[in-house]
């Protein structure tokens, strides 16, 4: 892989990177288990509702990450990085034009700072 710098398996890369992201959930799981075992105060998050919301979004996230990794094959990494880093601008413009969200100076400044 590292000798030729050619790895033509975007699905494997996507699943690997997303599975590494789940490692961040382990401390939350341990805190929840400890809270249940000690009889501490209930969590302010309804985990069942959160799971119901996350299940339909998970395949969409996988497809989006797969498309990004597959697009690296057809474009330069620098072009892909510019498009990826400019996504807050596109999301802001989408919110203004399609969702009819009001223009807020704080949001605009935050978008500029994120770029």
C-alpha cells in the first residue's frame, strides 16, 4: 500500500475510518453503564429516540463518506480538500436559499472562520 501509494478500495477505507470514529463512543457507553449501575440521575439524552434517529442516517453517512473516498480517484487531493473545506459555505448558502433561514451575522462570521 505505502510503496506504490495506490489503494483502490474506497469502501474498505470508508468502513475502516468510520469504525475508528466509533471508538469515541466508548467513554460515553462506560459512563452510561456506570450511571445505571450506581443508580445515579438519569441521562438527559433519550437513547432510544437517539438510536431511532441515527439508524436511518447511518447508511446516508456511509454513502457520503464512500462517495468522498471514491472521488479521490478521479480528482486531485488538493481539489478535493478545497471542496471539503468549503462545505460550510455551501451549507450556509443552502440554508439561506432553500430552507429560507434568516441571515445572521454571527453565522456568517462562523462560516468565514471555518474556511
